[in-house]
C-alpha cells in the first residue's frame, strides 16, 4: 500500500525564527504554534528563517496495518532544503516514554523509506521530545547508536530542534 507522506491537508508552512510544535493529545493532529509557548512540546530554532514544512503524520495521514487497524506512527516531520526531521512529541513523566517514542519513530521511518527514497535526503534526523524532560541526559547513547544503525537516521532526545 502506497502512503502519501506529503498530503497537503496535513501540512503547515513557516519561516518563523522561533516556533513550537504542539500536540493537544485529543486525537487531533500535531501543529505549529508561534504564540502560546506553554503549549510547545518541542521548540524549533530557525535562525536563518528558512521555509519549513511541518507535516502532521499521527491523526492526519492514514497508515493501516494489514488487518485494517490504525498503525503506530510518530507525530510528524519537518522538511526543508533536502533535510528531514521526524518528530515524536511526548508530555508524560512516567517511565517507558523513551522506548515507546523510539519504536514510533523507527516504525514511521521504515514506512517512509518503503514509500520514498530516504537515502536521497542529505540530512536525516529524528527528535524525541518531552516537555516534562526538555534537556535529557546522554544516558541513552547506545539506543541512539542502535537507532542510527537500524534506520540510517540520527536520533536526538531533546526538545530543542536547531535548523
């Protein structure tokens, strides 16, 4: 089954120098916000004011399992000038959010690679962001290296995304 990861109805464009990525956790899609910093789960610093497309994936792009159920996927992706950043947004304090987020990112990236040529993209990153843990310690280096080896995308666990 072909999946369109670039559905226009799921996209927001911005060239703002600073903006946030939000997920209201109410079965609506993630989105860009430039006003209410209290809602920001990930902060995007775009110092060069490059035009960036945010594409919501979860709750916007339909991805089904073979049995017809909705498949697990990350919240969205940022694309700009031959770069891609897959983003998973979390807002929880309980344990297990890192492994759950990594699984969602890996699965989405695998589906993306099955429908697009990922290796043609110059810079490939994935961000796992949690509002409750904005500056995560580097205790997960092994998981990040394993992630890179499995999906050929660099994983960063942090809530600030620098373009």
